[in-house]
């Protein structure tokens, strides 16, 4: 039975990453592309409001949706009537690593939306160790390892008696980050199971101020506000990597393929689910 794949992203339907992944996956799987018509990076799992018409058109590359990555998954499900075995979101141009980025990434947001609908999903992103966090414009060849990794993960997935696909490691969603193909580490890549790293800075800035000790970043000054920044990249550029082995960011620094198994329920109630509990002081 040929595995059916819904392919989406947040960089837009014309992005190099999704084109490269579509060409590679189509050799082995039945792939349908449903992706944003324009760049939707950083929108997380946002969906268009209930009374908003989400328009889509069929193009040579697939279905272009005037909406978010999560909208694309909804359009594929409700409007197009697709019933894919798995959703693949990416390949993103730049890494999606760290716990705080899970709520910001449109790539991960689309994968989570699929999981909410009962479809297993893989979010795949590419990093360039020489240009962290955001790589320069890359060509199709840079995404070769990303295509191989997704294929490997799909090949390791199991199909139950009901026909449904189960991803490796019991995950609802796999958040995967891979090095660019021209990285020497990509020749014989190490696949490492990881957890999203924690830690980011909340930086207050005021008109005319500069950030003490900050180098290599363009500061947005001249207005009151708060700026959320992942402190890892600043420390990485200084040559100080704070993450422990096992974090997704540590794996990226080491040039490894980071695989973070995620649960879409985000619940930790476990065996206590359904119990009546006492909260606060009791008389």
C-alpha cells in the first residue's frame, strides 16, 4: 500500500525547501502539496477566524492557500477531502529548535494541527552550522539530507491493522532538524533523539538604549517594548554553548539530526485523568 503524504510548510508554496522535498518524496509516496500562497513564517498554529473565507487555487506546484500553515491542513481535510496517512511540514529554511519556538513555528504549527485531526505528522527543518540561526538563501541540493531523513522515518513507521500509520518512538509529531547537505556531518549523519531545549531572554529596551554585551544582532530601538530573544544564539556566537547533551540545540551544534518526539495532547494528568481532586484547604 502506497503511503499518502500531505506536504505543507510555512515558507510558502514557492519555497525551495518544499519544492525539494516534494520532488524527493514523490518518488516513493503519493504526495499532495497544500501550502500557503505566501510566506507565513512565525505564525505558529494560528488558524483563520471562523467567519474568514480561506481561498485556495490549484497550481502546478499544488494547492496554494491564502492562509496559515494550519489553515492548509484544514483545507486539505475539509475542502479537498484528503485523507493522508501522514502530514509532512517543511522543509523549513532555518532551524526550529528550543521549547519556546514550538509555539511560534508555522512549520511545527501545521504538524500539530494535523495531529489534532488525528493524523501523524513530521515537521522538518534545515540548519546551517555556519550561519545560525538563519541560513542564507539555499539551493535545492542543500535539502538532500532532509529528504533522506523524512524517507527513513516514514520507512520506520508502522501500519496497524486498521491501516493507520504510527510514527517511530510513539510520537504524535516528530520535530526534526537536519544539517544542510554540504555540512561534513551530513555525510554519515548521527540521528539523535532529543528534547526541546529551554531558555530564552526577556529583554526590556527603551528609546535610545543599546543592549549591553550584544554583538551580531540588529537591534530595534526607538520605541518602548519588550523583546523575546533566545539567549542560546548570543552565547553560541560567543563560543559558549550552554545546552546539555540530549537537547535539540546541542544536536544542531554538533551537526546531528535532531529528532524530538512530541505529544499533541500536552497533558500530564496520566493515570489521574478522570479523578475528582481537592484543591486548596479543606475544612
